[in-house]
């Protein structure tokens, strides 16, 4: 059917219609990440008030109906009539994109909400929103439905304090997930408390109660800031130096804060922030830090003869092995690359950070000779390990090139060569791998069986990682190799989806965690790009006569048993099969429940907070036993014994 393309075909979305029409453009997605992002947008406004020196206490509540309330003790959003708009400034802020005080440098010196779309987006994507303002000795309020005001801003009484209260309920017609996760919100608030020392943030969950009947609440407050943050991240690692290095300074209105700790591990963990925004792709502030670190430490090492016995050159990577570092800069007018604000583009920040960090590092090395010696020894060891790892990488590449088709012998590849359509299943054990090979769709699904538990990369030196047979097979199958700069060549990735498929028992969970640790530490870019998934095989097969259903939870099992039992309610007549291993299923069952794209359940692995993920992996898979024991004890109430 032909359609005329004319002026009438052009749609103009007014007000907040554009946000509701294309929400992912503004908040990333309409799933878990986007749902929680709404909270961050409102909290960021309160944080900006605190940075301007007008707020010190921010409270977040998850209400019984999964609505959110954010309360701050700032100045309160202005309610006076906006001359240009002819209505209350509060209504303008809540209903107009790119409206707010963040563009006025007299109001906010630095701000994370630079585009002025934050709280208005929250309003647009909420079925209901109530904003209350305490200002000028009075209480004002306005309510909205899906972004539209129900009435003009009105007085509701008097007030002896100042601040803003925002309560909103995300629109269930827009979001695919509707329940807030306490730990996800707590992670972000904890991060903000460390990044903004002295500010008090609290999170209260009204949906559940403690055993004593009190509400679940956690308070976040840090007087030490980044020093306490780096100690928190490294609490599961053995430190090499007496205390973390801390440096701060300001130049051209750019504030710089850096905290560094060296540990006995082999991973580099740099977490960077600009105006409290986590810049996962780094940028000019990270470049300046790396330049200062490499230049200063190399000069010190050469001057004091720490590298004289090495037969090869030291590189920048060697200075960062075993380092946990936090870089936080406050920039008046940051230029981010892309709407997602993941990389800082201000070139002038590079020199500012390099100068401040360089001077502070020189002072630290001179004032702490014992710590400096430990760092230099770590760097020299890292260089030796890198040299060995390079030879191991070269061996992986040569073997891959010489073997049949350059692929591992255990890999059952798919016939398609289009990475966008292809999937690789990393399967626990040869037995389950054999079943998966029989049940798969050979057109687009490849199977790589893994024997036993792969190496725990959290505790392994880099060259040991490349010497591990199972890890070599994964690298070779994926077609990505670590180059000298330790980055992944993702352009050669052969499969869009990499699916971890393990047994639904304790051993399977351990193997899955080992593989996830490997992915996070050695293929982090693939995790960030959303290429990693975890398969969800069913726990039970419930059947009676010709009736049959697979279930993935105890609740589903009970419901199926009751349904199949019929009117008499005799669940004993319903048969039950518990799947503890993939090998217990035949090929058809494995296909129908776990591999068929039309019916399977896959969990995509994402990183909401890289800093928190770094801490958790080091706690679960590192050398320190006490933190892991404490974690197990605190979560024991969620465990179920399966006999």
C-alpha cells in the first residue's frame, strides 16, 4: 500500500511527549537500569544543592507501592512566576525539557545534571508525581499525571524549614520492570556519600520489616571521602602500602581528588568520576592521571636503580598492576562525549590532573621510602609477569592459527558466520556438552564444553591465565585476543551472545561464578557491551498423565502441582523431577527449556556499578577469608537446603 509523504507526515512532539515516545533516548532503557535511573536523576538534583553548599541531608524512601520519595534540606525549587513562561518556575522545571538552574553558574558552580532533562523526564515517565517545596516559610505543592499538571502550584500551609520533596510512581505502561532493588539503590547512594564527604544520605525500604518490626534502613556518610572509598573497595585485598595515597588540588576552577592504593593482586582497577558521574570510558582526567603516574614512578625507579636488572622496558601497564584508584574531578562546564556521559572530553583537564597528581606523587615517594620500595618491587614483578604473559599470548595465537580452522578441537561450531546471529554456549562438563550439541540449532548455536572448574583469575598472575587450557579455548573460540595494551579486539568477536550454561546446583553456581569472574576481569568490555548471558535451566519438571510443565522456581512448582492435582487437591498424584544437572535432561528437553530462543530464559550480565562489582568479585574470589565468611553468614537466611 503506497503512502503519501507530505508535510502532514511530520510529527511534532510537544512538551514531554518525546520522552514518553522514546524513553530510552533519555534514561538508557525501560528495564531495570532505566527504572533505577529515575531515582538517580532526582537524587542528583539534591546532590547539586549540597555541592552548592545549601543541603547536607538527603533521604530516599522505597514506599509500599514501589513509588519513591526523595527529601532534601536544600533551598527548595523556586515557585515564583517565571516571566518568560508566565507560570510558576516549579512547573517549568517539572514539565519543560532543558529547563533548570544548572545553566546558571551563579546558582550552581558544578553540576551533574547539565542538560536540564532529569527531573522533567522522571515526571514524564511517572504515572503520578507529587512535588512539595518548603520555601519562604510556606509549603507549596503540585501534582502531575504522566507529566501533565493536575492544577497550578498552590500553597498548602506553612513551613519552618526549606527543601524539596519528590514522590513519584514509575509508569507501568512504559517500564518492563516495576520493583526497585534495595541493594542497587544502596550501591549508588554509598558511592555518592564517598564522593561528597560530609553529606548524609539514607535509604529506607518500607516494603519489608526487620525481625523486630522496624523498617529496613541504611545510612551513608563519609568524612574521609575517597580515602575511605578506596579502603572500602580494597577491604578484601592485602595492601602493599601503609595507608592509601591521597592528593587533591584546584586549578582554573577544576577541583581534583585522587586516592590510590596498591595491593598484592594483579588487576588494575581505576574508577573515575566527573561531577559525581561515573565515567566508565575514562577521558581526559584519566589520561592526565596515567601520564603523571607513569612519568613520576618511572623517573623515581630509574633514579634509584629499581629497574636496573630488568632486560626489557617498563610500560605504563606495569605501574598500574595491583592498583585500586579513584579519580574524582569537579568541572564547571564538562564536555562529555555522547549523551551517555561516559567519557570526559575537556582537553584542558588532562594537564590540570597531570600537574596536581605529579607533584603529589613526588612528595609521597620522598616522604614514604618504605612504601615507595614496595611499589617499585611490585612494578618490577609486574613487568616480568607481563613479559611471560606476552609469550603465553603469542603461544595461544600461534596454536590457534596452526589448529584446524584456528579453533579449539572441543568446539562444535555453528554454520553461520554472521556474529550478530551466532551464539556460543560455555557448557559445564563434557556430558552436558554432548547433550547440548545434540539439542542445539546447528545453524547459529555453537557449543564449547569446559572440563571442571576453570582457573580463578582473581588470584592468578597473567601468564598463568594464558597457560590455562580452558581459558585458551575460550579466547580462541571467541576470536578475541589480548594485545600488548591488554585491550580486547572486539571487532573479531565471532558470537554476539556468549551464554554461560551450568548445572543448577552448588558446583554449577561455583563454576558460573568462576566464568563470570574471568569475563569481568579479562573481557570487561564484552560485559559492558551486553554480550554475556547466563542460561536459566529449569529446576523441576512437573507432570501427570499427558500434562507437563517445566518450572524455574518453587512458587511455579507449587502452582503447577496444584493445577495438575485438580479439584481433589491431591498433589501426591502429581509427579516431580528435580533437575540438578544439565546431563539429566535429554537433548530435546534441553532445547525446549534452555536453548530455544522462543522459550528459554536468559539473564543478561550488566554492570550497574563497576566499583561495587570490583569489590564483590574480590570478596567472593580473593584470598581474604573473613569477608567472605561474613558475606555467607549475612546471606544465610536466603539459602535453601536441597537434598
